[in-house]
C-alpha cells in the first residue's frame, strides 16, 4: 500500500474510531466530533475553541442539519483543511511537524500533489500526464495497474471545475474526498457483511 493509500485508510479509520463510540456508528455526534478535532487535529486544540466556535464548525459541517456529521460531510471538511494546510505550508519557510496520524495523512495528500505537480508546466497544478502518473504510482490498488482512457478523460472533466484541463489543489482535494468516501462505503459494506456472518 502506498503512502497516499495509507493516508486515505487513516482518514476512514480515524472517522470510525470516534463515530463508533456512541449512537449511530456511521456518524459523529457533537461530542465525538469535538474529541476527534482535539485529538487528531491538534491545530484546533492549540486554539482552545470555545463552545460558540465549535458550534459554528458543527453547523458548517452538518449540511443536512441532523446534528451529526456523516463521512461525506467529514471528508469535505478534511478537503478544506488540507487546502488550508497547503496554503499555509507554501508560505511557511519551515514545515511544522505533524503531531497526529490524521494530520500526517493530510500532509501526505499535500506532498503527493506537489511531487507530481512540480514535474512540468504550472507547479501548482496537475496536468493530465501528471495526474495519470499519480494515479498509477500512488493509487495502484484503485487503478489496478492500468487506466481506462475513457474513464480517465471523464474523471478529469468532472474534477476540472474551471475547465483549464489541469487540476489545482482544490480540485485534487475534492478527488481525494470522493475517493475517501468510496473507501468508507467499502468499509461499511465489509462491516455489514461481517455482522451478517455472526
């Protein structure tokens, strides 16, 4: 498993580490989300957010207003956090040490993007050749050693929000959020299947 695949696994595992504590095992309630943020994203902990700040985060994440955060809402949140980290790291002369596995996973996502985007052309965007190479080398479990050209072209068109035929970090982060959601669905199906076998 590559570092990027491990990062996606870490995102799913971290979510379920906290969502399984009480109530719906596939959603984070307020206390589970707060505990996750404090333990797994120490950047939030360093600020010591008050109740109002936390409630704002919860309201922003909880798109369907059910007072819980499902995996899709969580992965969108992490995509936004990774965009903030990316912007911060580009302006920071010395990269800070990541303290928790979830932060490390976000760092791997950022590092992987720049490893490929820096190869040619715009250093802050992935062109088609760079994205193809990233998929083949960093996500072999997903592409199984080859890329269907038609599917790849469709993926690029769907992700390329601004239609410049390249992916910026935001578009890449959306791709990884969607991929993490697929990993989560697989996890849930395996979990359901294991429960049925018991």
